[in-house]
């Protein structure tokens, strides 16, 4: 399964690991799109502080996904070239 959490903290204390095991599933990927959709963060923001927040958001998602061996989908977080 893929999860699309609003933040890494939103699922860190959840029963995700036991639910996956119970249903014999694996975490296929973690979507980081909420960084853009919910928080309007992008890795290509002009403002350095905003970019730093985006990098921190992605890093927390990576930290969350790592124990599951799952990749993080960057997608909309990568931003757009104006």
C-alpha cells in the first residue's frame, strides 16, 4: 500500500506497522504531496527559508519511510520552474 500522510508525525505513532503485518501487506511508498497540497512547500521555492522547510519536510518523510524500506515519492514537492 501507499500512504499519503499530511506529515510524517501524523503516522509516526500509528498502528501502521502492525496493520501491515496483520494483513500481510508492505508499505510500497510514502507520498510527500501533502507538503505541497497542504503546506504549500516546494523544493524550488525562491525563498531560502521556504526551501529549507520543504527539505526538512521531505527528510522527515524519508526518516518515516526508511524502517519500512519504502521510497518517498517527491512528485509535486519538486515544484515548477517559473
